[in-house]
């Protein structure tokens, strides 16, 4: 099994993790109600996906 020869220092680990950043989630607009929604997901406000109703949204 491939194993690292020597352990990386905390400094090296922290330098690597210094470039981890969270970015704002990308949003697309619903083609049915024009509300912002997550791409590739059912619209939470009208319950449609690809122009088809998949969820009943309770008022
Ligand atoms: Zn919608």
C-alpha cells in the first residue's frame, strides 16, 4: 500500500487549508414562477421541475 514517507507539518497542512473558501451557492431562476432556486432541483416555491409539476406545495 502506498503510504506517505513522512508526516506533513501543521504549518504545511494549514497552508494547504488556507485556500479553502466557501462561496455563495449558485442560483438559477424557475422557468415557471421566476423565483430563485437551486439548479437541478425542484422549485421550492411552485414545485415544478422541467415544466412538470412534481410536488404539491401547501399554502
Ligand atoms: Zn417555481
